[in-house]
């Protein structure tokens, strides 16, 4: 974070100084919410959670080097006390971003936000210092914490914006006003909470509504292949740039195909040139993510050849998203267990099928270890049934449905599609899945593990990679 005195921070957030011997003392380190992450010069933000109250760790944070604490009450150590800690954190983030004048890129969508954020960050690093969140810190706390990592050297701030209701993205965009806004897609993630895809589109479109006008540099980067996203052109005063495989897309992909190992390749077309891309990531769904990243990089001055080279060299920065590891015995584990919705589940299954094509020629099999997709509301049965059917249609060798009711629906879909023998099985929990796989996997098999985050199926992948009782890492 840029160096600010405690007096300056108190003025910005409208807080009262308590037990501060030197108001001119500066915060020069990171802003953190975990006392274990404190570094000399940090500002420790004390949140009162359901299980842990950060105020109880204020003294420990100062002892570890924090300059002060941002808190809701006096804590016996240097503190700036405010009525609403979350709101104060956001206010501080906005003040810092406005002072820096860095280019803010906001990203939203039902699926692919984190992977696209990682791609954009890796491309923009070629143009200058870039800050982005690790993982998917995309809410009212994670986003300002990421923004506060920016310094005077930061040219680009890449932020992921999530929503669980109308108004969430509008609020996030107020905290860190973006100049470039990217909308990836409108899918069925959280459809049970929103009440329909049209309502999801209303929420996602709040990002383009927050952008500056075209005359002031605002750019809306929209998916030309998603009708609900394309329609957002009418909701923004910013200049619109379309990406996708549609013929009229400004940044588009042609000759899209997967390599023998399941990695996407295509010819990238931009308004100023074209070049070939072969990605290191797995699955055709990354083509759309790559095009969104290419559109942002192109808008910020990166030539097509450099974009293609950077995309071809880009890796997966965030854990448990198509994370591919080959064991010593040749079994490949694909850990995509960070989250799941119908769109990402279908994409992962198609990637598994592509990866397994070469393995099948050698007698190896593909395994889909799948669990519940959360927050689908009334669509849950139909969506789980459809995923089970798709696994059969893609000739996935083995389906292991893990968990309760929704897993039973997955297995039922596979059964009704024609998986009558031992091709699909329903097991009660992750341990049962691990026991089954350990007894039946053979060299060359490819195993996909995927479910919503709440299911915790990453444990299955970790156990399958464990060596002598220790998880490989």
C-alpha cells in the first residue's frame, strides 16, 4: 500500500484515533485481516466473525509489527475506531485507488472469472507492474484488500467481482471504479439465489453501467457469443469491444481445436493483426477466457504477436482449477474441485474426454469423480441429471458420484442414458471415493475431480496424489 499516516487514514475513513502516540506514524506494509500475515508497517483490520473476533488479536498484531488496527472499538493498542469496519476498508481502498490513478480492470461472469483474471494479469505484466488477487478474492472484503496492495509503481489493477444479489457488483465498482469492465457470461451459477438467468444478467451488467463514458476512456469488453452479455451494449456509455468466435467479434478465435493432450489451440484475430495460440491450460472453455484477456491487453496497447506468445506461455495461477498432475505410475489427476456449476461441469467433462482420447488408445480409462453443484434451486435435479447424461455421451469411462441426493441424481442421469453396468457408481462420501479409486486405478488413467466448493472434493485429489501418507505438493 502507498504510505499513509494514521492521521490521514483516520480522516479518510472518518475514524477516531485511540491510543495512538504518533498520528504521523505511517502504514507502509500490507493491509491484512489475519494477524499471522502482519508485517512491519501493516494495518491490521479487525473483523468480528461468527467464530473468531479479530479484535481479540489486535495486541498480537501490533506486537508483530502492525502500525495500528482498524477496529470497531478501542482495543488497548494504537487503533482507528470506526462504526463499520467493512465500509471503512472499502472507503480506504477507493481513496488509495483514486490517488494512484492506476488502470482498473474489473471482471465478472457466472464462470471463468478467476481463470480469466489470472490470464489478464499475466498478459498485463508484460506492459507494466500489475496487481491482482490470489485465488478469487472477489467480495466486499477481498476486493479492497487486493486494491490496497497497489503502490505508486502499479500500472494495472485487475479485480474479480462476484455477486450473490442485485447491487453487489455496483457496490464493488464504487469501491474501485474500473476503466475497463469485462463480462464473461451469464450462466446458471447461483440461479437459485437470483431466481433466473435474466436476473443474473441484471446483476452482472452493473459492471458495464459503472464504466466511464467512451470519451473518458471507458471500455466494456463483452462476450459476443452470449446473447445476454452482448445485449449489455445498450446498458453502457463506454466503448464496446466484443470477443468470441462470432464473425463480428473484434477479438475472435478461428480454427479452434484441442491438442492430443486436451489443450486449446486457435488463431487469434485482433483489429491490428493475428497470430497462433497453443495454451498450456486444459479445456476448450479457456478459449473464451483467453479472448477476453486478449481484448483487454489489446486495448492497453499489446500487439497481437505478443498477446499470442503470452497466452501460449500463461499458466494456472490459482489452485484447484483444472490443476493437472501426473503420478509416477502414469495416472493423471485433474483437480478442478474449487467450484462447480452446470457450465463449468460440462466444460470440464469435455476436457476430460479430450485428455482421455490418447489414454484410451493404450487401454487406459477416464474417471469423472463428481459431487453436488450448489445453489441451483428448482433447476438442481434437471441440471445434475443432465451432467450425468453428458458423461455417458462423452464416453467417460467411469462416473463416481459422491455425496447425497444430488450425487444420486448424477448417477441416475448416467443410468438413464445407458450406463447400466459398472460404468457409474454412487458412493456416500469422499473417503469411499478414495477407497474405490485406489483399488481400481491403473497406469494411464485420467481422473477428473469436480464439485462445488462446499463439498470439499479437493481432498479426494490430494489423497490420490499422496505419497507414503503425505500429500504431494
